[in-house]
């Protein structure tokens, strides 16, 4: 896989959970905002989506407000 220096330099340290689906695809779920970032058969596709992912502050706030009630 070719390296992409710009992405690598700017890469943020997010954590993503990978969940295998029965149809052979894998869900990538952001551990911060619990958004499903990508669904793919290929880890490389998940990694690309993960590198492009930025948590939505509105989603984070909604998530935390739900859990504080
Ligand atoms: Zn996120």
C-alpha cells in the first residue's frame, strides 16, 4: 500500500472498533462518537475512512447528553 505522507503527518489518534458482519463485511465504529465510519470487506478501505473521519461535535454532545439523563 503506497504511503500518503500528508495523511500520515496529519493523522489523528482515533480509536476504531471493527465488527465483523455475517455477510463478510466489516464495520468500523468510532469509539469517540460511535458513528459507523465505514462498512467494507477490505481493511484498507476502513483505514482510509478512519483517517478521513472527524468526530462531529454535535453528535458527541448528543451522545453525552443522552447518557447524563
Ligand atoms: Zn468519531
